[in-house]
């Protein structure tokens, strides 16, 4: 029988191993029983320590609160790991200018789907059509996240737009919930900030995306914490003459402090700006795997549902293979470059190994003989 081993044993696995060890050696001869029971006790102690550390990590607040007189160095150090508050100001974590950051809950869910049909609703969104808005929909997520969503359906282009909005707050504090602070920019500058060329078509697409995002409301349950985000962002426009779209038209962005709760320690990732620009299924796959730090076997059906792939399930494997092959190319940034991938013998599970993991010598679930 083929077995696929995890990359590392968790606290529960070690405790189970300790119990099996104790059971095995309980009735052994005295010369073996003492050593076996000592090994079981040691494993149990390690498991308990791991559980305590995990509990302490999970109970850390998402936003680290610093003293009002904390130094700039203290603030910068904390922001390398998570969002932080110093006095009245709340900051997102810090990341490099050549990267874009998003919460893991966004990268590991169907919130920003691979669907290309969402942008076909641009005209309806620009016209203020609310019939497309959903309320309290549970979004398919990865593992220990529950995500309830209200608003328009979102796609990979919306992920790119929202990551760009967050980047405007990379070195400035978020707006208080009851404040009026905002970021002022133009459509031309916003498109350039996204890494795109400005055009009337891009202007309309960005505006429709910002309107979709402005109606988005989230409720999350993660690491035994409830997080409410009443608004991903607020936006208003200062246009020129009616119907005359110009790159100089001003847009006012406002992201409030509630968003910082999504950026706790170990709950967000910064990915290379080129990967952030990937669209469609390739974009979803690239960002999904960039948000992980090790390889693991995953059901193909789970990836299909989380990605929001809009074609038939029977076509998903071909699209998945095409995306993975593209991500193996040398020009793919390391945060998403794929070194290898394997399907299980029955084709129901997939193991993806990133180049970074292999180069670092990280252990990963091995493909045993007989598995495809």
C-alpha cells in the first residue's frame, strides 16, 4: 500500500505516535519496556510543548500594539512580521516595493476567482446594478479558514487592483474607522502603479473593479478568531466633464484599520510584483502556492473549487497542467516558480514543489514508486 507522508509531524501526530509507542512496549520484555516507555514519554513531552507554542502563537493579536513612544526601529521590526499599532496610527506590515501583499485568506480561497466572466459585468457595475450583489455567501477556502462574503463576485483583476490599493498604504497609516483620511491619485498614476498602460478601456476596468471592491464585506473565522471587515475599501471619484474619461481624473482611496486584522503574524504574504500581475488560472495557482512554505498533497477537486475555474471540471486538469508548465519557466519569479509536480496514481491528488523549497533542501512528501 502506498502512503504519502507529511513534510513534518504536528503535535497531534506526535501524541498519537507516543501512544502507539507506549502501547507497543507496554507488554515487552523488561529490557525493552523501560527504553520504549521512556521514548513514549519523551515524544509526549515534545508534543505537549508544540501544542503550547502553537496555542501561544494562535492567541497573538493580529495587530501588535506598541507603546506610544516606541522607536521607529521597534515599529519597523514588528512590521516585518505583522500589522502594528503605535499610538493612534495603525500600519500594515512592511514589504518590498517590488512586491505586492495580500492576506493568506485571500490567496487561499475562491474570493478572487480565476473566472474571466466577472469583468463582463463591468458595464452593469458602472451603471450601479445591484442585482448581481450576493449577501452572506460562504466562500470556499483552504483548511482552517471560514469566509463569509457579501458583495459583487470578484476575480483575479480585482486581486491586482486591491493589491495596488494596499500598496499605497505600504508606508502610511491606515485611516481610522471614523476618520476621513484618504489617498488621492489619478487613473493614469493608478494604472502605472499597477504596471499597466493607461487607456480608456483600462480606466473603465479599474473604476468598475474599485466599485466592486467598495461593496465587499467580509466575516472570517481563522485561528479561533472572528474578524469583521465592513469594507475592503472606500472610493470616490472626481471626474472631468461627464462622459469624458481622462487619465488625470482623480480617485480618492480609503482603507480603514479593520483591514489590518487580516495581516496577523504568519497570515499574509508578499509576492513578486510580476506574479501579482498574473491573471486567470495561472494567476490563481501562482499566488496560491506563493502563500505556502512547503509542499503538500492536495485534492484536485479542492483546487478546482477554490480556484473558481468556470469551465467544466473535466477541462480543469488540462488548464491546471498548462498553468503549472508555464510556472516552470525560468522567467517565473522564485516565489512561484515550480520545480516539479506529481499527480497521485489515481489522478485525484496533486503535489507541487516550488524551486525555492527544493533549493533550500526542504523535505516534502515524496512520490513513492507506482504513483504517477
